């Protein structure tokens, strides 16, 4: 099902920013995480990204992140790339996270721009370089200005792309038009960080997507990429269009982790949708919205018993 990694797609084409399943009491459920990761790979994911925004990284602690990573690496083996978040607004902390991830068997790192502190571009560059220097793992940067209040500018991309281990970026800036020029300037692989922009990114030379909605529609995303690569652009659009209800439901309100856990529960992949504060689990209205979207996209039987 998966698409092989290449220099242009160092982590494959379709990756899920995976939720961190928890028990009803808020403890990480490592067995459930392993099962979910295997299911995602079976459904066409080339990679799994742990301990990102959707994985509630800001509410989990280093030993938990390490345990989660080990459980998922053990479960999927070499069937998919497993990346771990090494994101912090404290560079020394991000470096330690990278070191722990390498020791626990990660295949790569996701390194978000430091949030809250709003560093200068020089500060951004030094942060990324310090984390990339900390291990031998390949690094995917993460540009998400809506959450970090700072954007990675072209000159910073050019500088950090010279680092041998910085190989890709997850771009959630929404600026699709900038992708061709940035790719040409840097040689980095460009992954969409917005589910709705998968096709535009592919059309502009992007490598693929790091997705929330792929918890439910990873198979359709993988087929979209295959058809696009084969030159069947109309077919790619046809398949991608089936995912739009799920994309809207899981991303529309901006609470992606909440809605992703709702989808995972509705699909029977976990037994609850427990969150850690400050996130709270989905309301009954949220559950109904997600279920309707899953049915509309053809990934849930309308007769399935509501959770």
C-alpha cells in the first residue's frame, strides 16, 4: 500500500500526524497506539508522526514520548517511517527531545518553529541547526505561523537547507504559490501541512502531506498521490474529492486533535476520545459532525452503532 521513500520524498508521500491514545484516566495507552499505527500503515500511510500538535505534545512528558515512540517503532518496524516531534520554544529542551528520540529508534524528527517567544530569523536558524546537529536523524521542519506567530522566511530556508540533515519541511503557511520557488532555492522536500491543499501542493512540486484527516482517509490520500504521479489528474481529483467532508469536519474548527480522536473512536480504532487539558474531548455535536463526515466520505457504514 505504501509509496517508497525517495530523495524527493524522504519520508514517503502520506504521513499521519497521529493522536496519542489515552485511557479514560488520561494515561497513555501504548497498546492502542501500536494498534492504531499498524492500522494507519495498512491503510496506505508511508509514515507516522508522533508527538506533534495532534499528538498533544504540549501535554505529554519526555518519558511518555519515549515510551510512545518505542511502542510504535516496535509495531510498524520498517514498514513506515516513524518521526518524533522535537519541538519546543526552549532550544536546549528541543535538543534533548531529539536525542531521546534518536535513542528510542525514531527514523526522523519533526522540528516546529519555536512558539510564543517569536524569535528573529537568526534565532530560528540557530534553533533548527542546533536540533539538527544533535543527532544523525533526518529533520523535517514545521512552519505553522498560525500557532507559532513567526514564519520561516526564504533566506532562512536557504540557510538551514545547507545543513546535511535538514531534508524537508511541513508547510502549514497556506502559501502554495511560494512552493516552487522555495523548492528550487533549497532542494528541500515540501510537504503540505494543510489537508485541503494536498492536490495544489502536488501540482506545485510538493512531496506529499502530513495529515490529520489521514486517520480516516489515508487510503484515499495514497490513491490520490498515485493517480497524480501517473498523470491521471482528473482521477486524482475525483478520489480526493471524496475526502472533503472528512477534511472539513476534522479541521474546520481548528481543534484537530479533538476531532481526530473523535474519528478514531467512531471508526472503532480506540474505545474513547479522552484528552488532556487544556484540550477537552469532543461534544455530542462534534461527534455527530464527524460521524456524518465519515459516512459521507464512505469510510463509515451509516448503520454503525454511534459511540
